[in-house]
């Protein structure tokens, strides 16, 4: 496969940093929601709980993405980047271009 490893590394690090920054920015939304009925109405609390639940789900998805990116960076260092972790065949360039952290070829992803 003909790929610029330094460019791939920079892209993966930028993606990881972006996910980590988004997790940090949304940290306040994941804090416990106060149940003090004097300061917040019932609907406002429900909205806050919904925002909290959505942010927690998004954080979990971003954490999974960070794990995938970190694994891709490790494969880059070991020389295994660009090869399917299941069948060891080359991963298509277009697939890597769309998702540089992808660990699987199209066949194994199905």
C-alpha cells in the first residue's frame, strides 16, 4: 500500500485530540442533575436529564473511537497498519481514507 505514514499519524492524532476535546467540553453536561424542586422546574429537570443521558452516550462513543485510534497508531508503529487484523489482507485505500482507524477490510467488516 502506498501511504504517507507521517500524514496518517498526524491525521489519527488530530482525530484523537478532537474526540478528547469534545469529551472535555461536554463534561458539565454529564454532571449529576440537581433534584431541588425550588430552583428548577420539573420540565427543566427532565430536559437536563435528557441532555445528560445523550452526552453520556456520546462520551462513550467517543471513548470507543479513541481506543480505535490508539490501536491504529500502535499498528502504524508496529508496521501492521493498513492490514486487516482478522485476515491480514490489505485494507483498501478508500476505506482507510474514509476511516483511518479502521482495523478491518470490507470483507471482514461484513
